[in-house]
């Protein structure tokens, strides 16, 4: 027997999906995460899989995992205490940024405080020209002065981001060498090592986010490798990436910017797979774990990719699955501010101590506690019997907020859910506007431990017609990591005019990127045969400020067909903006390449059908839509294809709980997915 395991390590729970290579069947498990002891959850999970399913650790031939440890650190601002070394006179790069506020229509909107404040930014003398040539060498005395300032600031690491290092990284290397000589214990990250792109602010901010989480991620991966070895798993640890692919853990330790959206990207890959299997062409995935709610779009069966995705309040400019991460997850803490206004997040109770109702020492009320008070949770076993809910403890915790708000405990609990829904609505609206889609034509696909509980609330707010809840929503991110392809992105800043004279340069750059990509793939899987290679270029008309990513055919580049390359850009410009200037000069700013190698995929099994009405386990008392109700509780495992029922109702299963609001009807599809129809949208 050969087994492939995908694991998603979230802020509250760690999810396992096991694929049997012979039968193509999937088995799942969920255990508590252990941020205080990374790797312990893997040992616990492997022990649980052995006990529950009788598998053997020695049979595991492939082990990949996604994690939200990087995202959670940024969202909660719990990363490394960093300094920044930049070129002299550019010390205000983080404060100036792009001079944009998050919400231009909000008079009180303000930019977030940088992860590195101005008093920990140090300028050094030395200058490169825009073409990478040296105008003045790095001044050693100014670097030593910066090192002394970093010492006094009690920093744990430093990011080095100097002018034009995307063209010539030598000055950054010189500064790094001096730091290694005079302050060897200090962690150092250079922007050219992270993502060597044009534009100073974007390259610097991306390097800072990477450095902010890198030592924590590297230590976490090292402990995870040790845990796997202790568990007797022979497979090499792999990690999922922000672009929806997979790479080795060793690569991830030094290149964590590529995996910072690891867990969220895995979920979108899993959601896209389920949507395609079910014939859903356009859907919005909603991944709600313990810390964040993550929203992504799947259009024509494919996840959307972009650069500049938000991680909490900050953008990271690397290619990634386009996901909006919001600070509201099942463990997000509810509180009342000094003005008596109810707030939710961004801080999370995580898994230790976790929500109050988990009985693990938590004292601050969370979204999960709100659902427990409302009666949605606590009606059946949760987390594969790993969770026993204390609803009375949740009532006491939320009661402290209720007193300040002058409402009942149940009203306060539902208010927490509504505040959370409003936050998700705001984040979703940003993503919808960016891609120009109408959510009323999309299906919502929720997953994660809390996704199915909040899905109807968000679908109702966005006026979405359908919600499809997968068979195992609580572990879908683990499944996504399991089926993700081996994949990597490469970029080279070119910045030249597109004409006959530069076609040879373009061909040389394309060959250089392909060689890098094939070498990388060979290091990952031992060869580069049968891989997929996609080439694109960031292009713009001369005089424009920003570029359009344009697909280019490798054969066209190799043949030197200038007209075809130009027409590819004109066509993309017309598609996006409705016009083109076929006689204008074109600049090719950067060349990009994506290489991927496919991995085995499971087959969805059809479930038994039934014409009989589903039989609830019992009726339960809940608070829903401002009133007490008595509604049916269904067990997911008892439902058969073709069965249907009306909301309000609750559906329980080992890995998640689905809350069906009034106004929604439910049918079970041939694969066992729950299809919730928002009757208010039907005409």
C-alpha cells in the first residue's frame, strides 16, 4: 500500500487527508493544533490515523502540508522585531508607500502602521544607477553605524533593501557580508533574495513580510521534520505554496515568502477541484478557520491568480492565488471598545487556550462561543470526538459583553455573528470589485471548521443564490495540499523597449528562466520531463505607469516573431480596457515563468440515493434571526443523494457544523455535497 497525506495546520485545528494510491479513496482526521509545540499535532494526528484507520506510518510515500503560521503572525502582528537598512535618503519608503489610503471614500480611513517603525529604519551610503551600474560604493562606516543602531534597538533581524538591487544585487550582498562579520547572530534577509522586482516600495514591503515571519516559519518546519521522523514517516516533507503549488520544506525555510499564503492557497485548490467535479464553473470559496476568513474566486473552473494580495492590512507582491484574508475566524475574540461598540478580532484565541467553550483555559468570548450560546454548536460530537463543548462557560463569557451592551446573552451572541459577517462582506466586496464579477451569479463554497456555520449569513448579505457545502468541509485545505501540483514561479526584470534589437535579449532571458525552472524541478522531483511551462511578460505602452501581464508563446519568442509578441500585448490591452494603440512603443518590464508537474488526484465517490424524507436526529433549541426556535438537527452521515429539507436546520458531522438559516432549502447532490438554495434570490 502507498499512502499520500496532506495536512493543513491552522491556528486552532490541524486537518489530515489521506489518499490511498491504489483505491483513490480519501480518509480524514482533525486534531488540535499546538503552536506552543510545533510538530506535536503531527505526532497526535499520525497516532489518530493509525488508531482510527489502521494505516502504517511506513506506508506514507508522500507528505505535504499547508500552514497559516505566517499569515497569522502578520494578521496578529506577532512576528519578528525587525530593522530595515535602505539606501540613504530613502528611509521614508515605508511611510510614504504609495500615498494611498485603504478606503478612499472613508474620511477617517488611515494606512496601517508599518511592520517596521521609522526609528528602526537606517540609511546607508552607496548608490546604483537604474541600469545597475555603480555610482558610489557601499560606505562601510555608514553600515557599521546602522549596525550599532540596530543593536540599540534590540532587533531580532534586519531586512536589507537597497535601490535598484533587482538589477544588481551586489550592494545588498556587501551590506549582508558586513553584518555577518560584525553582528553574526543577527538574522538578515535581502530583497533580491526574496523577490527581485522593480519598484522600491513593493520589493521592500514584500521582503519585510518575508523577514517578519521567516525565522518562525523555518523553526516550525524544522520541528515538523523532526516530528515526522519520530513518527516513522519516511516521506520527505513538502509544503504548499502561495501560488497553489508544492515545494520541499528545505526550500521553504529559506524562501518562506513563497509559502506565506500556504494554507489559504491549499484551500482554494481544494475548492476548485470540488467545484470542477460538481460542474460548478463560477464559485466563491470561503475558508474560515480559527484565525481568519479567506475569500477567493474560481472563474470558469480556475482559481484566480494575482500579485499584491492582502495579508491582513498589508500587500505581498509575489504571484499567489488571489485570496482576501480577513481577521475574523472561529477563534476571533469579541470585545467592546471604550465607546461601547462591539468589535470582533483581529486577535484570536487560537487552539491554546482556544474558545471558552472548549474548556482549555480560554476566558475571552469568540465567534465559536457565540454559536455555542445560540445552540448551533454543542448538539453533537465535534472534531472527531476531540472537542467537548461547555456551553455554560460560553454563556458566562458572552454575558460580560451583554451587560455592557444592555442586551440578552443570545442577542449579543448573534450580534457577534453579524459584526463578523459585516467584516467578511467588506473584504469580499473588495475582491469582487477587483475582478469585476457579480456575486449574484456565483455559488458560495464554504469550508474550514467555521465556514459552513457562517456561509448562509454571508450568502444572504451578498444576495448569492447557492451555497455548496463539500462532504468534508473541515479538512478541504488538507485535501487541496494533497492534490496540489509541484510548482514554482520565476521572474527576471528586463525593462527594455520591445523592438527588433531586443528580440535576441528576450529569447536569451526566456532560455535563462527556463533553465532555472528546470533545474529547480529536477531538484524537487529528480527530473523535469513532462512538465508544464507557462511564460508571461509584464508589458506596457511607453509612458504608462503600470504593466499588464501578457501570455507569451515560447515558440513565438524563440522564432523572433516581433509582430506576434506585440499583438499579444495589444490583444490583452483591448480585452481589459476596450482599446489599444497599435503604433505605440511597448516596454517589456519583466519576464515571468511558471513551471509545474502534476500529482495524483482522488476520485469523488457517489453516495447511495433515497426518495424518502431525511429523518432528523432530534429537534434542538436555538436562537436564530432574533428569536428562539426549535429546529431539526440532521447527521451528515445519514443523508442520502436526492433528499431535501428546509431551513432553519443544523447539520452536524465530525469536522464541521452547517448552519442553515431560515429562507434556505437544502438538497443532497450525487456526491453527498449539501446544496443550499437562497429562496429570496429565486424568481
